[in-house]
C-alpha cells in the first residue's frame, strides 16, 4: 500500500489549454475508482475530497484528497484508509471538508463496515493529525454533514437512522482533539427530521436548517425547519417549524443584511409520483416569507444545487446537477450545473457542463463543490462517468460563466426560467392547503378581478371572475401544487402558491 505525498495526475481530456482562463477536465489518477464529491478553495489552492481504492490488495476503499493550483495542475494528494481493514466512505450530501484556523483541514466521513461516523483532522501537509470514530450502539447509521469550528472545539451536525428506521437530527460537540463533549438529538423520534446545512452567527450561536416529514404519503405535515442553537450547551435559542409554509426543506441559509435572510431549498409539489422543485426565498429575521421563487426546467426534471458560496460582488455562485430534459437528444445521465443568482433572486446566468468523456449521451456527472480564486475566477469539482469508469472532474470558469471564448454563459446553454410564482401581500388566499373551497380576499378598493389556477406544467386548470372577495370551488381539481394568479382591472397581478389536498 502506498501513501505518496504527491501523485502524478494525468489529464485525460481537456477542452482548453492551461494558458486559458477556464478549463473542463477529467483526470486519470493511479488509484482505482478515484473521484471527487466535494471541493473547497483556500489561498488559491483547490482541495478536492472524494474516495478511491488502494492500488494493492486488498484494495480497500479509502478517503481521497488532492490539491490543485489555480491552473488545474496537481500539487499533492492523500489516501486515508481504515487501519482496521474496513471501508471508509463519504457522500456528496453528508460529508464536509473545511479549512481550520491552524492552517489544516477537517472533514467528516463514515465507516461503511461499522456504520459509525468519523471526524478526521488533517495538518497543512495533508498528514493525519487524528481520526475520531464515534461508536453508536443504539442507532442504525450515523451521518455527519456539517463542521463548525469554535474557539474551544468543533460542532458536528448530521442525522442518524433511529431504531424505527426514521431519520433524526443531532449535534455533537467535540474538543480540539475530537473528544466528545456533549451529544443531543433534535426534533421528534417518530418524525423524519433532518439538518442539512448551517450558518455560524458567532462562537456561541449557530443556525441549522433542514426539514421535517410527518407522512411520506401526504403533502401536509411536512415543511421547513430552522433552529438557532447555543453551541456551548446545545440548548435551542430559537426555532421555526411552521405547520404550513410556502417554503420547503431548507438546504442553505445566508443573512443578506440585518433584516433579511436568503434561503435555498426544495419544495415538494406532488407525491405518488413525487415531484419537487428548488426554490429561493427571502425572509425576515422571524422567517416570514417576503418573496419566494421556484425555478428550474420543470418538476419532471431533477435538478439540485449541491454547493453555494457568496461571491465578492454580493451575488451567489452555485454548482450541482440537472437531468436532461430530452433524453433522445441529450445525455441520459446528469449534467454538471453552474448557476449564478443575485441577492434579489434574479438569475444572472446558468451553464450546464457536460464532462469531456466519450459518448456523453450515455454518461454524465455532477459538480459537488465550488470555490473562488483571488482572481475572481472559480473552480468547481465533482466526478464524471465514462466507458472506463468514474473520474475526478474539475471545471474552471470566470465570474461571467465563461469556460472559454466558445463556451460562455453570457448566452446560457440552459437558463432556469423565472416561473414568477411569487408570494405577494396584495391578495390573501386561505385555507392553504385547501380541500373543497378556497377563499380569495382582494384589496378593499372594490375592483373585480380574474383568478386563474395553474398546475406545475403551466396549464390553466381553473379560471373565474371574482368581486372584492369570493369562495372558489376547487373540489374537482387533482391534489397537488398550483399557482394562483389574480389579475385586477387596474393592472395589478398577484401570484400565490396553493396546495390542494384530499
């Protein structure tokens, strides 16, 4: 077994030369099944995190890290394998890597063999400072998806699969050597509760975001969950867990200013079959929704943003994946997705990136992490599929979304369109969710209006004239997610999400 301080990473395919500002490359690395699932940038060095197999018997699955300079050239790499002969594993949605105040790195993973969570601390040269494995004899599986560095240790967050097979959120505080200080469950035992992301307010308060599901077979009884937690003792400082909300599960939170939070997440529009769409939302500090925007190619096309970072110009750069809209003419696997959004939720540009592999129609990949260089350019990392297997994948692009002069997002390859499903205060709609009837209340200046209900495909399912207010019969409409457009004679138009249940 080899643990080289650096490995020769050979470029397999590149669409641009090293001298150009951007590139789209996959890499051949002398370890079997090597690939990345996350990436961060620190001091103009990209640190990619994923998995690989040992190149000698017994070919254990190990954690894999590699560092690259801003041109995409390899600096060094590291395999981290289980000394007990088991398999280490990590995944895009429950493993994280951060830089630490001492110049090193911290990351989370899991023991596939023993079903325990791992906390790994690395020095600046990628050598292992310690590995802490947290044994759990009660729950089935333990996943860590967040690391918050504190002055006296770290706060590790995630979820466990409880003995009833449902997920429950938890936090574990550890000291600087990874020793457990306290452990606490959050949410309810008989409800699916997940922490998916966080924002550190200060050394004492951390905001955790996620969602809950009471019943997988119902649109009701599910929604967003935001908890402000005291990192010293794990006590809940504040909690937002509404029974009904236009917001779905929250996967990202960021303060825009002293009065406004920006949220990203997924909204379930329909079940059996399940249809979801991503959303951006702006809320006040009490998480009352000011504006919400569903976006993407449609509820029948899976798309997701895996990493979001604020940019120097005040916007947000995001990377993730999106499935092909037309498998007959586009790859049947997922595309990499690079997307920039303004703080006002305006889509600035969008770029879908196909990995440079043979026969891309039957292969694809995703981008799991992104970071910003001092030049303003950005690097994203993930993995790509090909006929030969899976590969590490890096993409470098400019703030305007250009990989090179021929591949530039100023004329987007695919633009998530604004569905204009925005919650406006001009019209009240209740109850929501609705069953048989819904009441529409207009502003009190005596104008008539026309109400239209659109389904998630954009078809008009109901159109009706209403006076100042009125009760609308929706009992004949199929359960699911709708958008109500109310057009008044003075030209005002209001868009409001509506869920119909039975």
